[in-house]
């Protein structure tokens, strides 16, 4: 077995580590010239944290990430709506980490090179086409910088881990269309800031019709004052967006007005936003779930298979769980096409459910309920608006769909 992995992102590198652990040959092809720490914050929820722990990565993660204690929901007036413990503080065997995407990618890459050798990942190889015969999967590449042809590569299987604009997906599903805009535009940044709420809280506040924020720390103790790196996302419903420009620089004037009076007793939100070194703007998009993503010797993983809204803090986690399912199927042996079909059977419907739930009832639907029931006004007594049992039910319902309720994590079901 010789598996070609297209893309050295979170999903591709995790799959490579799992294949190496199972004794299955692979190579990772990355279009960038080098693996550099780029991106902003992501969450590693307990279902994904379990898989990375079993790869022996928990100490490295704990050293650079923030181990989250609680998830909190506020309205735009700074009133607490709901909070719950997370990770080990909620009784899981595995922590919830908040981490810079670049830090996670570097941990995965360093572990992979140490275990499998430096030749297991090649950079500057941009995939432009894939095909297959009865006996082999075939990938064609060019130099990611010059465009010159690279040697044709063959193997037993190809796994497209190349993101929402996947070349592999486009070949397998040519009529797939482009990303679907949600109606919500996002501005993201990171800011050096003093800890708030104890320094380990994941905060969601407000609602999309006026403006919603997601705020959480992703690095600890940056300086002598104990400042953290705070990841934040501003989300606003608007028809205005730039569909294909994923590196567009954001402008404060386009969104800061929605949060100008958000001076909570625990956090100066406009000050946090103004303090960012850089701001990126891009739309919240996904794609409709596919009817299939395994075709003979070719398959998809992560965002290439099931791009979803980042409303459940769960995209990277689903890619990591995909990697576990696929590695397990390879380890079971058998005909390549049957292996990839078994992987699809485990993960396709499960991830389709997450895509749809992220559109309708992700965790932040808690904010929507309170926003609508109060008419976007402060409340005098929350229990007159919504009960804590109702709020807990909304939160727990999503955990079950996404596969990180306690029972599922304990069993590690990937079907």
C-alpha cells in the first residue's frame, strides 16, 4: 500500500501520522514551498483531542495551547446567558485545546518528520490533476512557484486533503459548483491582551443580525505582563462579501461600528479589535454534502470532503476524526476501492449531519434564541426568557451530532 496524500494541512498531516503508526506507506504532497505557521485560532474538541492524544501529542499541545475550562455565552450587553465546563473540566478524559492553527500544524509536521523521516513530506508540489487505472492512482504536479512540470506520481490510492478549493474534489465532482455563501461575513484577528475571565474561557456573544463575536485565547504568557494571544472573530449578516478572496485584508470601518459599545465588565471588545496586528476578511461559506466522495482509488478528507460553517468550532476536529476512520480502514486491509468505500460509509452521513446542523442549530443557536425572545434587549431575569435546562439541551444536542458527547468520545464511534 502506498498512499498519496494531497495537502499538508491538519487533516493531511494527521492522516500521515496515523498511517505511519499503522505501518502503511505514504507520502504527503504540499503546494506551498515550505510548511509555515499561518492562520488563526482553532478548537481541538474532545473527540479530536482523543485522537491526537493517542498519537502521543498531548504534551506538545499542552505546552503551546490554552487548555480551555469553560464555554460562555453572552448577549451584546455583556449579560451572561449560559456557561458550561469543557474538556477535562467537564469530566472528559481528554482536554479541549484552543490553539493557533499554525502551532498545531507545526506540532503535527515536526512529529511526522521525526517519526517517518524528512522525505515523507514534499513541498512545492502543486497537484493539478488526478486519475486512476485498474492498478494505480496517478497524480500530476507542477512546481508551486514556477509552474514547471513535476514528475508524475503513482500509488495505490490518492486522498485529497486540499481544502475547500480541492483540485481532487473538482476532478471527482466536476459539477460541484463554488462555495455557498451563508449571508454572514467574517473579520478575524489576533491581539495581545491581558487574560479575561480567568484566562481559559471560550466566549460567544451577541447575534448575527446586529453583530456576533467569538473570542478565545490561543497562547499563554507572551510577555512579563502575562498577556495572551486572543483570537477573535466578528460576524455580521450582510449581502456584501468577496467570495474567492481568502487573504483579503479587513478594514475596521467596515465592521467596528457594530461592536463600538461592547465594553463588558470583563473585556473591552472594541479595544481588543483595534489592538489586532492584522485583520482578515472572508465570507462564511460551505458546500452541500456530496452523495459520495470515494471513487475507486480516489477519495477526499476534511474540508475537501465536507466544508462546513465554522459555527461549531468543529471543522478541524472532523478532519482529524476522518483521518482516524480512514487509517483504521487501511489497517484492516483489503482491496483499495473497498477500503475507501468503507471509510466513506463511516464518515459521509456523519459529516453531512454536521454540515446541515452548522447551518441551522450549532451551539450559538443559544444566542439566537435569547436575541429573539428578548427582542434584542437586556433582560431583567434570564429564567423569564429561557431556562438553563433549555440552554443545556441545545448545547448537548450539537455535541451528539458532532460526535463529542461524552459517550461517543468514550467509545470513539466514527460511524
